[in-house]
């Protein structure tokens, strides 16, 4: 069995390297990103990498790309619009356990719906906290921590994320 898998894996790796000049994690050689998105009920044309973790009530619109090693936490509800790019390593939350942890487990987790509008770009390794709403057309710079909401067409970056004024 191992020889069959090894043969298949090496063949797929060689094919992707030749076609796209790319080498990915093992799961992405045997998992179809568009099939995973369809299975999750995401919109037409959306893809999600095998290494992505999807929890709870997550809805994603059409033609959205969800990169590798992402976490989409829908335990409090998460909506992502059409034509978004969710870069590698992004974590989007709709809950936190701060009060639970600091109370010694007495308090409950807190949940709040998180929403990303249409046509948004979320840069690599961004963390978006529970309850944040980003309007359509937002751009979030790499490595940002977004802990408050921003209007449509905002350009934001930083830790915590702040509005970048147009020049």
C-alpha cells in the first residue's frame, strides 16, 4: 500500500511542479480545493486548501480564495463575501476564551458574529478578532491584528490595525 501511495504522491508532485512550479503539503496533492469548498456549501468558484481548519457556522461567497494554513472559526457565526482573497496563515475568529480562562473556567466563552464583505484582500498572517465587521473592498496588511470594525474600502494595517489614510 505504501508503494502505491508513494508512486501516486511522487507523480502528483512532479505534475504540479512542472505545470505550476509549485510544491505543496501532502494533503493538497490528494484533496481538491474546489471540492472541499463545495462540500462545505461555499459559493461557486471558491477554493479552500486542505490545510485550512473550518469550525462551526462559516459561509463563504463565490470566487473566494482561502489560502493554506488558515483558521476560519464560525462558532459564533462567520460570513465571508464574494471575490475575497484570504491569504496564507490568516486566522478569523468569532469567539474568544479570555473570560473563561481568567475566571478559572467559571465564565463562558464569548461569541460574536464576524463578517468580511465582498472584494476584500486579507494579507498573510492576519488575525481578525470576534465580532469584527469589514466592509466591502477592504485591504488588510500582512501580520495585522484587527480587533475593531472598519468601513468599506478601508486600507488598514498594524497591531492593532489602524486606518491608513489615502495620500
